[in-house]
C-alpha cells in the first residue's frame, strides 16, 4: 500500500520532469511500467525536451502514462514498444502493444459511464497541444496509439 501511494504521488506530480526533463521522465515511466506489470518494453526515444514548455511536457507525459496504464490493466500484452520521433513537420509519440486489442468503434459507442475517461482525456490533451491522437486496434492483434504534434521551425510548443 505504501509503495502504491508513493508511486501515485510521484505520478501525479512527476518532479523528475522538473529535475531532469521529459526524456528521462518518460524512460523512468517505462521502467516503472515494466516493473509493475512484468511486460517487456522496447523504446526508441529521441530527445525532444527543448521543443516543449513544461506544461506541454506534462500533458504528453500524462498521455503516455494513461496509455501504459491501459495496457497494464487491459491489454494482457507481453511486449510494448514506445517511440518518440521528430521530423520537419513535428513530433510523433507512439505506444504499441501485442495485447488482445479491442474494437475501437464499439468502444467509442459505449456509454461514457461504462468506458471511463482515459481515451477521451488522452484525445482532449492531444487537441490542447494542437495535435492529434490516432488510435488503431484490432481484436487479437494489439493496439497502437500515436500522438502527433506539429512544430514550426524555430518554435517550441
């Protein structure tokens, strides 16, 4: 119980973002996910810290946090892949698992009280960042969530 409260406290206000930046915070989130859910995870993360103000970093961190929590609770995945990439148009963040997947259309039609707020909150955060969230899933084949955020040359979010 003490470990769970401590973890929850760290997750609510991840001081590692202030102390070390987005990339180390994301790596730690992945490490904790591996430890808590006993899932293998591979990551390919480029450093994009300089492109984000702290508020945006927190929102992206929360999207990753929700995605990994959903995988841990629902997907029954054995493997997870996390990628952060930058190109001339912006940044893409993706989380992919080999879990049981689900019917995205059916989930969208489910009453809000039954499905929870996770996916809706992730989508709202993506829109607040000026980006988009792409959710692809197929029963028996896993799920991929991709957050895309545009970044103009010479500007940060």
